[in-house]
């Protein structure tokens, strides 16, 4: 359902910025002042390596922009887990946090991998001084393009809650994704994830 909705809405995306082959788009969301983000890029890695990085929860502090901490809550299987993360924001803004449910699947015919990672309630108590994000949807599409190379299409819808002016959120939206995906490329270039068994072909 989500993937179908994403495809139907492709024409609504507006180009925002690009750097080093990483393209960022935005789209207005009904009943929200915060725009959705879409990031497209190619990486020199297999789909299995990308999934291995995404499922290496503690590693997120090294490559996901503004991540203060990222902790595995429960690993259901190699293709499903729950995690908790805290996002660091500059003073005087309060940090944000949320828990997410990650599920990985692969179309065995096309070899396209999808990773769905929505925020879910009830796993971690609300913490003083940190604003809980109640709405966040992250969706990855990882498409093999040739040997050892994939195209990544990532869509994020998030309401950061609290009193952050939407114009501030939407302004920073152009910086975080570029930094995150450049860091992702560096992590994948280390070769650390080449031998990790993920079940992804």
C-alpha cells in the first residue's frame, strides 16, 4: 500500500538541492506544515550491504545526521527489529526521540529491496526534556543497477512536534539528507558490511 502511494505521488515532488549525485526533493503533505523529503542517490555497494548498514543500529550515530544515540530494543529476525533513537537539535531547541519498527523485504523477481521504518509508540517511556516524535514514516527502496551498485530512493515524513517553526524545519531539510547520505557512502566504503549475512540476494 505504501509503495503504491509513493509511486502515485511521484509527480508532486519538487527538486530542492543536490550535491555529489545526492538529490533532495520535497512535497507538501495534507494537514501538515512540514514537508515530506525524498532523497535519491547511487552507492557503490550491494543491496545486502545497504541493508546490513541499516540494521546495524548502533552505527547510526556515525552516519545519520544529528543522531545522538541509537539503541536496539528488540531484534525479531534478521529482517525485522525495533530501535530507539534520540535526535540532537541546536540550543534552544529540545532534542527529539522516537522508537521505530523496521521491516525488510525483497522482491525475488526484481531483487528490489524495500525497508519500512515507521515510528511506533509504547516501547520507551517519555523522557523529561525530550520531545517525543509521534509521527514518522521512513521508507527505503533499494534497486540493484549493476554489479555491486544500487540506487537508493528514501522518503521521510516526520512531524517533529513541539514548537519548532516549520520554516526552520524545512530549511534544515536540505542539509541533513546530504550529510547523511555522504556519510552512508563512507560507511559502505569501509567494506565492513560485505560479509554480513542479511538474507538479501
